[in-house]
């Protein structure tokens, strides 16, 4: 077992890290000089609720602050050790989570809880709670999978693409291009227009909407980078011609 996994699996250490993470993220938000685009984005989200808020995995750190603070939100968080710290951090501020993630391999679905998490997300939306989840195909940055589209189709609830971008941040070259936002930074909170999925959408329509979601998330994320003054740091996702987007 890797050393970092041993550390994260330690309950006491995990709790301390979760508390520190929750306080750090709150500090980043409280000290940000935030611009909301469009200006009525949060009002539109409230009017559409419950909705499925979705974002690129690398921008996960501040995603919880990219939605209306008065809406009941249930984030979907993976089951791995690092994600457990995130789930515990959410728990310290009273936020319940769905512990699940998708997988491109069928044999990994049970371990990752994809099907169970999907059913729980449907129940949350039916109960009036919005869901917050990443759009990416597992381990492929900035290519949307079909899971978000199917959740919208079966729940009848719209998708709202979101992005929270800070000018000052640490940006990593790992699979999801992880961003760690820094305090006292100009930041842009960007929402896209709601995307609706007909309940009778066939495979062709689902694929078309999946591609639309990928394009819209890239568009609003790039726009947020541009408005924040760091457009040169934005990197679009890979070409999809060789990617099986079945996340």
C-alpha cells in the first residue's frame, strides 16, 4: 500500500485533514473578489431547482460555492481515500454526500458504486434536492460521459453547467488538471444555460446532448478563465474521436 494511502486511511488523520480542508475552502470563498456571470445565474438556478449542477473534475475544490447557498445540495463524491477526506469536509459543514463515481470498466462499477449512486441521485432529485457532480469520463479530463445526461433524462430535471475559476491557484498536470484555488484572489463564478433532456431521448439524442454538454462546459470554463484574466491557462479537453465516452 502506498504511503499516502496509509496516511489517508488513518481515521484520526483523515478527520484532521477534512476539518482543515473545510476551513481552507471557506477561507478561499470568503476572501475571493467574486464576479458572477451572468449576474442572475443564482436566481435562474433557484427557479429551476432541483437541478443537476455539473462541472469539470479539475475544478472540484470550489464547486460547492458555485451554486446558490440556500439550495439543498447533495454532492456526488468518489469512494477512494482522498475523496473520503472531501466527503468528511462536506460533513463538517452539514452537507450529505452520495459516495459513488463512474467507471469505463463494468467490473469496476460495483466497487465504485456507480449504479447505487445513480439511483440515490434520482431519489435526491425526486425529493427536491439538487445534485452536484462531475461530468468527466473517468480518468479523461474534460470529456463528458453519458451519466449526467441519463440522470437528467430519467429524473426530468435540467442540467446546469458551472465553473468557478480563481486567478491565483496551483494548477497540476495530473489526469484531471487539478486546481487548488488560493485565498484573496479575483474569481469568476460562471453558469451555463440549463440543458434539458427529453425522457424519450434515444441513444443518438443522448450522444448529441453529451457532446453539447462537453462543448458548453468548455465554453463557460474558458470564458471564466478569460474574465479572470488567465485565459492562456485554459486547456480544452482531448479530441473525442478515439475516446469511448461511456462514463
